[in-house]
């Protein structure tokens, strides 16, 4: 089965359209259609249902998709294993990271890495941690530096690098700043702005409330931490933010007996052969474990 045709098939499945696949692969739409027709003719099966502008996988297409990923991943794995034999740190390193980490944790490491290994072409993808996680699972990224999942997938190797304490925050003039000792139940009654429901950070905070039989009053949500900080600063709601983001715009609230944190680190697929470049970058990250970080940060979860 032709690999170019498989790439076209995967691109359509992921983008949901022939035009989107053509744009991703820098091909014309007729060229994409020709590649899919070739696979369908070879398999004697229809892979996509085309209803107007809507494109969806058929049963055969859904069965082929994970196998197509597997075929391409095995080929990439073989190529990396052979390239690793010469010991040279070169080639392309596809690195996925969240904005929060990529903009405020990684720059010194990226600077050192590019100076030490000038033959490596870095392909940095800024994604939500949860999306980056899927990129690793599907083999579309070799390494990801993200907020680690509370319960990692069995095929994911997760290595903590930074401990990232989380603080409850409100506007400086919020009623909660004028009360005595504050409990989690007190906060639960007030409107909150949370990270998006699909984020690892949301699950960490939600689990804290559920453990005490409480339901937070979530008035709104967004994946962008800087947007959350703005909403808190103008008094719309309380929230939870990384301690590194706190300044005079928001006030931290101490809850006796409660310490909330998340782990930032890197992940890789356990069944994938990593390039020399990935191993070199992981070595730099390992050297950062437990290194204090005090810069103010902003970005998405």
C-alpha cells in the first residue's frame, strides 16, 4: 500500500475534508481524491462517505485508520533506529508543548539545545496539554512537554520535571478577602472561572471539590490562563492559577489544610524508538528536575 496514499487518507480523517487534507499536504484537491480512489480501488472498499460537504469515515475507514497510523509509525520508528546508529544528534525533532511551558519554562533549554545541536531542526507545536498528549499517543509528535495527566495512559512514559503549585485567587477587593478563615465550602458558593473541562488542571481542581462532596459554582471556563487571570482581576469570579502567575492584579486566598499542585514534565510513547535528538533534549529536561522557577507566567493549560 502506497505510503503517500495512506498519508492522504489520514489527513482527510483528521481534517474532516478533502480540501483540508490538500492544504495540509500542499497538494491539489484532485490529487488527494486520486490517492483515495487508488486505495479504495486496491482494497475494493469505500473509505469515506461524502454527503455534500460533509466527509465521514465508513466502517472500513474506521477499521483502517489505526492500522494506517501503525504502518506509518513503524516506518518512522525504523528510520529513527537506523539514523541513531551513527550517534549523531541531527534530523527533525517534533516537540509539542503547552503555551504556559513553551513560553515561560522552555526558552533557556531551547536556547542551549539549539546552540549545542545545530544540526537538529526543531518543529515546535504549541498545543493544549491534552491535545499534545494525543499527538504523542498517535505518533504525530516525538516528545511533549506539558501538564502531566493525573492518570497517564499505559503507553505513555511520563517524567515530572517541575512542581507547579496552584493557588486560589480572587480580585483584591473580593468579599472573600475580607472574611476570616476560608473553607472550600465557602469558596464553592461563589462564582468561579475554571480551566476548560477537558484540561488536566480542571480535573485536578474538580477532584479536590468532589473529595469533599462539594460542587463548585462554575460560571464560565476557558483554556487560557491569562484570560482566567483577567476575569479574576476584574472581580467576575474566583479561580485557581499557578503561583508563578500571581502579582498585584489578584489576591491569593489560603485554605487551611489544602495544598494544590500539578506536575509539569515530558511524555513519550513507550513503544516508539526515540531519535538521538529526543534523547538529548530529555537529558536537558532531566537536569531541570526540582529547579525553582520564579518567573511570572501566562498562557493556556
